[in-house]
C-alpha cells in the first residue's frame, strides 16, 4: 500500500540506526529528474546550532521511511561526502514556486510542496499547488512530465484530477492514471 506524504514532512526527520543511534536529520531530498524517484537525502546535524553534515544518505541504503524517522541499519549507510547528491542527470532542481502548466497552456498554480508516494521506490506522485484563487490543492503527476527551472508541464487531463487533502489524493492519482491509459493521444 502506498502512503502519501508531503516532502516538507520528511525534511527534519531524524535519521537513526536500528540500534537507536542518532546520525542527524534530513536536510534536503534529492530527486532524480528523469524518474521522479528519491535519489538521496542530504543531512544536517540535530539541534539548534547544528549545521549541514556534508554527508548523504542514498535511497538504496534506507531501511525504512516511517512517520517519525528515517531508519538505516548502521552508520555505514551514510556517504562520506554529500557531493554525490549533485551527481546524476541534469535538470530538475528546486521546484518550489515554479508554475504548473498543462501542455495546452493552462496555468494551474505554483508548486508549494511535492507529494511523495512511499514504498520500496519512493517517487514524486504529485505537487501541492497554490492556485490563482489562493487555494491549495494536490495535483497527481503521472508521466510524462517535463520539469525545468521555470515550469512543470503536465498532461492536459491533470487539471481534472485533484484532491483537497492526502486522504483523497490516492483516488486522484488512480483516476488520472486510468484516464491517460485509455486516451493517451488526446492528453499528451
């Protein structure tokens, strides 16, 4: 079963070993722009005056992403250098504040958060956007999606599938996925 959570709910989660050793907290989530999957987390120390740890936690080294913590087997799960977070394919980047537009040119709103579908391969399942009417809605993302520094382009049908909260988000994802599978040429 996929559980959906906002990316901001993952930021600052403690990273702990199975023995309970505190290794730090999540500073940033680095997504692979081509697949939308989580590549890694960058880490910060815990506490008021703690700064970045300059270490990264690759997703494949995560034992579990729970409601209260990110679990790893032991401290060997951490990379010694957070430069690994910047490696990989170009593109992507920070999407907060970026406009979401349909391929037909309709502006749906601006990204205020990413919605992560958890599981064995967590993925960006959608975005929380703020509309022109200052409402916050959750939009599912079912590929193909184009992401640049200025906008996120989604299929036209995306505008018809939104949710007001995470409880209804799964139905919006399934509705859009079904729609695109049955009529992909009209919505691409």
